[in-house]
């Protein structure tokens, strides 16, 4: 098996079905050989029952050490059989799922890069001008930092080769926030990370709508610097927004 798509979830009954439907295409699976793993942190809604309809593996973890998104991703990775791990959040959809895997096959799977990330934008049907401007700037910023040799990639979509993921110890479960940046920072010490603007995933705007772009950005920056200089996140818990 070449790919393992690992989806950490917690109360995602509203948005998870569209992502799973995108991935649940027999022709797509035969062409790219992937499994779908949903790693759930103890949802109280219909997330698990929805996942059971589509996913190859559904793992519910209730241990306290795994009750954040880092733990959820690590828990899913333990059951993954693929050579390449595709971590994607439950509130995300692909712009073009076939194009996504086609890009991995052509530009990532057999080359020197150890990890990969891509553009992230807001759901097209909910996107505003502010969303467009912010994400254009933020994606450009990530592209610049990766071009400078720094490992940066948002957790909405991170692709890591299996051996590298386990070599660096996976996601740091002690981090309630900034775990995505921390993983790529450690991967970058071993080799190169690919940032591409040729593919894109769309995320829900729900966090930005509730907290505002200023609030979210301040939180990201504070947690990023705390992880960088203190090896711990400033936030004790990442607020669940549903």
C-alpha cells in the first residue's frame, strides 16, 4: 500500500462526510492505492458512525495522552500501512482529489523530499474578499519560508514519508497548538520539504468567523514563538469550534 490518509476527528459530523465522499471512489483507490483511517478523539455526535460507512479503519482513542490533534494523528499513524502518510483535517476538502494524488505520484513519492504541504484556502462557497486576501498572504508567507529552508506547513494538510515520520517521533503530543510547525521543523533537520502552489485544499472558515483573523493570527504567532524558543505551546488547550 502506498498511501495512508489519516484524518483526526472530534465532533465533525457536519463536515466530515464531504471529505470522505471525495476519497471513497473505487477507481481513485485502485489507481493510487490508499487507505482511509479516521482517528477519533471521543466524539459525542455521529462522527464515528459516519466514518464507519466510508473509512477502512476507524480508531477511537480515549486515553488522556491522545486528547489533542497531535495525539489523534499519532494514534491513526500507528495503524497505517502506507509508505506515505497524508494527514488531513476533518473540516477540509480537496480542490481536486485525483489531481492531489497525481501530484504526489509525480512530484513527491519517488523523489528526495521528505515531507510536503500545499496551499490552503477557504471553502469557495463561503469565501469572502478578506478570506481571499488573508490566505493569499499566508500561503505566500509559507512558500517563502520553505524556500528559505525553514520547515513550515499548516496541519490542514501535511504529507510525510512513513520512515521519516517515525524517525522524528511523530507529532509532539505535549503541544496543544503549533504541533504542525513543530513536526516540519524536526523533519527539515533531516532533509528538504516541498511546498507547492499547484494543488490546494479548502478549509472551513468557522474558526476565523468566531475568533476573527486578528485573534487567530495572534494565537498562531504566540504559539509558534513559544514552540520555537521554549519547545511548548502557549495554549493549554486548542479551543474546539463547531
